[in-house]
C-alpha cells in the first residue's frame, strides 16, 4: 500500500475514534441507538427538504436538479432513520436536447428543484419547478408510485402549497415580495387572475416557502440569504394577510464554516464542459456564517405531539444535507430550539418519542432501534436493476448501457470531456470521510475511449484508463493506438498526470479517498486489488452554485475521437466509511484532559473550586477528568481528584464549580462533534459549558452554541491521558 494512502486511512481511524483493524464500518446513521440522534440525519447531499406526515409515516422530498431518476422521496417511522422508497419520475419527459446532454446543450444547475410534498383528497402531491418549463406537479395514490405528471406551466417556483379547509389550493412563492396564487384542483394550472402580493418587499422575508395552517392560523416558513442565512416565520389569520414576521433560527451552523465557492475569474467566459475554463476557489472565511447555517426546510408535528424542523445546511463539499431540530412554541411562534436557548438547536438530542431527561430525573430505560441509513451505497451490479442510490447525469440513452454478467456496461459515446459524457452514472459522496473503490474492465474499449471513476462537480476531476487514439493534442500530444494509459485529470488546475500501465487481465481498481469535512480528496489505483498507489495531489474540493450540487462519484465512459467507441465495464463498487462507527467517540472509562479548542489550553479544576484553564504543560491530576455515564448519552463529569462538576445558579462565569457529592453533579447531554471535538449541553438551561478566549473569565454555562470556526470557547477537545 502506498505510504500516503496508508497514513490517510490510519488517520481516518484514529481521528474518528476507530482502530484501523476494527470491524468494517457501516454507513452513517444519525441514530445513536440509545434514544438519541446526532445531526446531520444524512452525511450526504439532500437539498431543499420538505416534510410530510400521514398517520404514523413521515415522507421527505428533496431536490435532484439535473440528475435522474428525479425528485427523491424518503420514508421514516421516527424522523431519524430513513429509507429511499420512491422517485417521482425515471427521466425528464421533455424532448429538449438539454435534458439529455445532447448537441452541447445541458441543464446543469437547473432541472427540477425545491419540491413541496402534500397529501390531500386521498393522494400524494409533489410540486416543483423545472427551469424553462414552469410549475410541475406529480400525483400518486401510493407513495411508491406510479406517479402522474401534470405540467402546470406558469412562473411559480420555490413554492409552498396549502390545501385549505374550503377545498381551495394555494401556492405561495417569490423572494422578498411574497405572492399567493390559487391553483386549479385538477392541477392543470394556476387560476387566472388570482395572484396577489401577501407580503410586500421590505419585511426581510426571503424564499423557499412552506405554508401550514395550524389552529386556524396560517404559518409561512421561509428562508433569507441577505446578508446571511436565517429562517423566518410569518403568520396571519387570513391566507391573504396581513402577516407579521419573526426570525425562528439564525446562526446555527453546528460549528461548520462556509466552504470555498467555485469561481470563474472576472472577464473569463465560463463554459460548463470545457477543460480550458479557468477556475479558482473563493476566499475562505472560517468565521462567517454566510448561508452555511440551517435554513430552508419544513416543519412537522410528530406522533407524540412534539414539533420538529427539518432544515438543510451546507456541509462543505458534500453539499446541502438535512438536520433534525426540536421546536418550541413560544407566544404562538414555532421557534427552533428549546426553552432557554430559542433559535439554536443541539446537534445531539432525544429522538421523537424519547422523553427529555432533566438533571433531577431518575434513570430512563435504554431504547433499542434498527438504526440504518437511507441508501445501500455499495453495488456489485448483480441485480436486474441499479440500486436506488444511483442517478444518471441528465437523461441517459437507454440503449447505451446495461447490466450484464454481474457488471455494469457503459458504451463510450462521443464527448470532449467528462461533463459532456452521456450515460455517466453518479451517486452522492458521503462524509465526513469515505473511500469509494470500483473495478474497471477495459478489454471492450476502443481507441480514443476514456473510462473510469470521477467527481462530477465544478470543477470536475477523474482517474481512469485512456485507450490509444488521440486526446487533447494541444496539451498532451497523441497516445499510441492499442495501448492503455492510466490518467488523472484535475479541472481546477487543468492538470493531467499520465502513467503507462500494463493490464494483462484487462482489469484495474480505481479509488477516491475523500476527506469531505476538510474539502479534499485524492485518487488511487491498484493492479492487484490489494496494493493501492495514489496518483495526483490531495485535491481541494468546493461547494458551488453553478450546478447547485456537492461532490458526486461518477462512473463514465466516453470517446474523444468524435465517434462511437467501445465500452467499459464496472464491478464491485464499494464505499467504506471509517467514521461511521461513533461508539468510541465518547471517552467512557477513560481518563482524559479537556482542551478548549479556542485557546488550546487545558481545563483545570482549581483548588479554589472553579473550572478554569491552565498552561498546556500542566499535567497535574487537577487537569484530568472522567465521565460518569448516566445513560441515554447523559454524562456527569468528575475530576481525577474525586470532585464532581456542579453548575450553580444561572451558570454565569464562575458558577461552574465542584462538589464532593455525586448526586449533586450536573448532568449534560454529550454533543459529539467528531475528531474528539465535543460540547457539553445542559439539560437544565439548554446551554453549553464554555470559556471566553478573550475575557479571562472562568468557565460558564451560558453559551448558546458554537461559532462557525469553533473558536468562541464552547467547543472542547478531549485528549486521552
């Protein structure tokens, strides 16, 4: 194994609390198996979520942009564990070449987005917009389909829909100036002449609307991005207004700063499919909230009567994913968060139906669960159909691919480069770290064919095999016919690395090693399936608003000679997630130091009786702590000298002190931030332990949450002694 790859995999195991020799990890699931969950619900892209409850079942619809099958629908019975059960359509049923990536036409960053899912009149409705085609609606009696498509046209997008008590159907849409339009009950289009402004510009209201009628009052949930992201609620006794508006959550980034956005230098002409486009990554401001915070999404009342928000959040190069946030009704407003800390929400909290446990409560029975992720990511292609995780980049040519002999075969159609390659099969990457590997069979390739494993993003990249022929004369010259060249291409730098390779068995293993929390990935290859060698640098990754998607693995084949080529075959696509098993992330049974991430200084239980910090070289017993397990993720903290941490009064600076009595110890809900980062969340006032890095004050319990850079003093790091 190549040294760099070995070190990376070792680091994944160590940083995530795993041993590299531990049992093969499963996929990320938010469910902690003890009645609690940890956000995000999915560590992969799921944009513009809209939530619906019908009886005891929850359904979540999300954006799919230019990928097909389109408009994904997930199902859950507990709001935490989800399963992909349906797409509204297999392919775009528009004849335009752009939807099929034909004749140099494309719909990158367009397609179908921001769905609204509803249930009325004994059937399901999913509303969404297709760029240039207007409002679309899909209806089905069964959530699994089949779905009927209604092209409603009209200039209505990013909408919320309400089926009112009187049988009328309303669409709420627009940015800043919010409008309401009545829809025809048969979904044939808007009712002419009904569009009215219900919230005028000047009220700080944004877009991404979700309309509800609760207790006779109309509630409109929307999100704004100027000057940064936040979520608002507007309410009225009439659908037509007037509305009053409140911010219901802001600045909840869970300690994730905005990623570098892909940019095209001023004066450069951007071409989605050109390797010659000059890209750059924007400046990174780790302190900025920007639009990284939890925003745009729906709210729902759970079966136990509790209320929840399911909002999306930007998770770096992964894209936008979903967080589950408890809500509290306050003075008639559905506020995100908990009493004492409204507007913010814990990363780890009790699942719906699990009773919140206060510091004074007795023990609570441990809850068992069938924890699982929404998708099966690995695929050996032995089935008759592709796994639900897969999506094509634009409409595929169904005659140019098949599943045959336990392999996926993709025919090489003419294309200049990856972004123009038809029949490219994709799936979302998963974080925080993962390693995707696929077997590539090349004997069916012809001169000019290129096939391999790539990242469909802007900029894109790939590793693969080039078969003879000519490719990019201006940069690389020509390649000898009937030879194989291993090639790594990075569009950000327009850089190519080529390595001659001999494949006597016509087979090679390709790999993408992703550290998506840190926006980087590297390719590797193997000719024997066991020893892997990296090729190319550890590439920086970005999120971008060009295609409005995060990083995606891509299996591709195309021909650069402008004609139909041969074919490539893929087998045994696997995804390994070294951080999926979080069972070792809380240091039960260990003696450890607590380092404040903002200052790098360890906490100390002073003899004077307060929690303060000290010089890093201080290794005294007063800097050593242990966890007392109180069940359900609840913990108390004990100093190695036997004293227990206790919070007095309101938890102001200096109120975080110690007691000799175990039953007086403060009880916290441990917040796992991965890589040994954590926070201690009070079950008494719903705030966090922390220490200001600038004032010199001792620890307090009045922090509302982390800042995007995790350096406001509330994020801690445990270091085992």
